[in-house]
C-alpha cells in the first residue's frame, strides 16, 4: 500500500489541474456519470477525459462502479476530508462553518425555483481483512449490533426482508427493507426504508461492494434514490461513522471508544 505522504502527494497533484477540478465539480453536481456523459458536459475528447479520470482514480478522489457494461464515476470525498482534518484546526471550524452557511444561503437564494435532483451518495474505505470477514460483518446480527448499535436481521437471500432492530431490549425496528441481490462475499444490494415514517416514499437502495486485493479489501457503499437533501445530509454523516466502527472492529477486535455518529458535524 502507498504511504500516507505518497497518497497525499497524489491528491494534491490531482487537484492542481483545473480540468480535473472541473471533473470533480461535475460529479459533485451529478454523481454516477459515464465517461460519455462527462465528455458531453465538458466538450472533451474521450482520451483526454480518460487520462484525467485515471489520475483522479489513483488519488482515490473518484471511484468507479461497474453496472453491466457501463463504468459509472463517483466523487469520493474522503481524501478532501482528510486534508481538512489535517490542516484546519478545531478552533477554526466554527468560523469557517458560519462563513460556509452564509455562502450557501446566498447561493440558494440566488438560484431559480426549479427542483434539483438529489445526488447519489458513495463512500469508500479500505479494510485489512478478507472479503469473507467483511461480508460476515455486514450480515451477522451480533456483529452489526456491536458496531452499528442495531442488529441487522435477515437470512440475506434475494427477496427476503431485513430489519434494523434496536438492541436496547425494545425490539423496535427503525429501518427495514428487502434484499435485492446477494452474492457472497462481494456484493449485497438492499432497499432501505424508514420503518417509522408514516409518509409512504419510494425506498432508497444501498449497494455494498467488497473488492479483495491481497490482504485488504475495498468496501464501497452506494446509497441511491435519496428522498431529499436532508436524507443525503443524514447518510453523509451516518455512513462514515458506521463504517469507521466496522473497520475498527474487524482490524482491532473492538469498536471505537465512543460511538462516532454521536459527534456533531462540527466535531467530526
């Protein structure tokens, strides 16, 4: 694996080019684009776009998810988040958050009233484990109870239901859905619905992709069909916290000392 310094150098090199920053902007606006779609939006030759995307992918700023014959490109915010964590001191965050909130409010006010689509959320993490270990952690009720605070209960067969049950003794189900695809130990696709929401909605869809490479795996989580920006904000805060706890449990045998999802966005 690349050293932290080498990986950070690759991130800065990738971000130094204005065309690559424009590609990231286009993915931020509309995630999950094919090469053809990106070329059309940028009026760029396929060969040039491919070269830039390869650099972004090596820097882990772009993640590629295969859907049949298509390769869909997703923005991966993790390296940029790591830069922010390293160089922005804790005492700067409240001031920067305030400035960002003012800027966002002004931009929203200036925008038209036309509805905008909610982008798909993708998160990628690397775990020192086998694909079988990660699959077991994703589907074992006792393990999910340890790193998620809820037990994910199902037989994990296509068409079966699954439930996200509280472990406080109440047995309350907060999230439920169905298993769409299950290909142990590499691919799991489920619907994801708020079981306590009285308002009927189209369920969102979560895809877990486990890609082994020697002694590690790359775990990609894609959350699609999000209902609104509030839901996207919630999953953007929730998935990194849950997967950090999962990674800690697999690699060290124990979860993190404190539940990471209890941190406020300003602390995270």
